[in-house]
C-alpha cells in the first residue's frame, strides 16, 4: 500500500471538493490521498481475517488524520500508518493523539467515552457504553446500489514475473561487473548473504521515492554491522530505473563516480553484493 503514490484528487483537475475514489481507481491511477491508502490497507487486512478498522482522529499536533487499527484476540490495538507502512504496537510512542470514530466495510463506531485521548480510550468496541454503533440498516442504506456492489472488475495479470525478472537482471549485472573488473585485472567474489541483507534498504528507498517519507533503517544498519567483520568497511550505492535494458543500466551506473568506484574497487578479501527488486507498473 505504501508504494502507491500519495497526492490529492480533485474532480476535473481544478475543483477543491473532496473525492473518494474506488480502490480499483486508486490502483489504476497509482495515486491517492491518505484516506484512500487507509481504505486499501484496511481492506487488505480484513482479507487476512484481521479485525481491522480505519481510525478518524488527530495527530499529536492536533491536526486531523486517519490511520488503520487492528485489534488482537485480547483487544489490544495495533496501529498502522498506511503511507509509510510503519506499525505501532503497545508500548510504542504513538504519533496519534485522539480517536473520534472507527469504521470498516460493515461497522461504524463513534467514541462515546469521557475522553477521546488514545491513552485513555478502551477498545471494547462492542460495549455500547464506550462506543456508539451505527445500526446495520443505516450502514446498508449508505451502500452502493445492488448492481454496482455486485459489479466485478477483472484485473489483467502482470505480463512480467517480477521475481524471475529480478533474478535474471542480477545474473546479467554480475556478469557485466565481473567483465569490467577483469579489464582492470581485478578478481570478483560475491557475498550472497550480504546481498540478502540489502532488501530492507531497498524497501526503504522505494518508500522514500514513492511517498516522500524517510523510513528508519536502523535494522539494516544493525544487520550490516553484524555481517561485516571488524576492520572492514561497507559501501553501497542505491539506483532506480524505469526500464529493463541491462546494458543501459550498467552504463548509467558506470557514469556515476560513486558507483564506478565501487565496481572497480580493490582490496584484501574484498566481497561484492548486489540485489534487485522489480515492481510492475501500469
């Protein structure tokens, strides 16, 4: 969900009125506001049989906001930021201040407790003293017409297998890097374990590029410190491309002074790692 672009929608391109798009429209446009991201995330979590709701409330600074909540078997809430993918569990410092109501596709609960502060809220949603539930008849009356609700949209499958494509690109890049290093009379040794550790960093860069939000990479830094022996140095270079031309990708990498120095670097017990992920786009 967090890989979808974040923005606002206005009908006709110049209206300031709010527009809630269908989830299919959101995925096709690859662009939506925070509300649309929350609706999609909540729907996906419901699909995994989680007790999931969209929360309407405010951030710590008091500005209104929406996010997603799941309730565990014991009723303990877990909060999800649909834009960054960040998850907050019991004991974490929350960026949220209040909750006024929660809802999903079948229920709507208004907070009727003395305080709407998250630190004081009880999440027994079925307790009518704590939460005022909107009747099923009222919710049903707000649903789309029967014909519209039964309309099924068939999505075409991806023409490219992202996992096979990523593995193929990695294989070809390794060959080109090895050939380049041989021209400089340098041997090449690959560290597959280090390659696997690059995945969290790639995910963080994808979120930062797609949503404009910087994600903490403390876990990645800890993993690298654990994997790289004492006295050795880790260097990396992230790159993003919107095509699959492997030779053009390699040329663009070599045009970067940082990347070129990495590819042609030399030293005792030097090991290289490369990791590729591919995200199909419409």
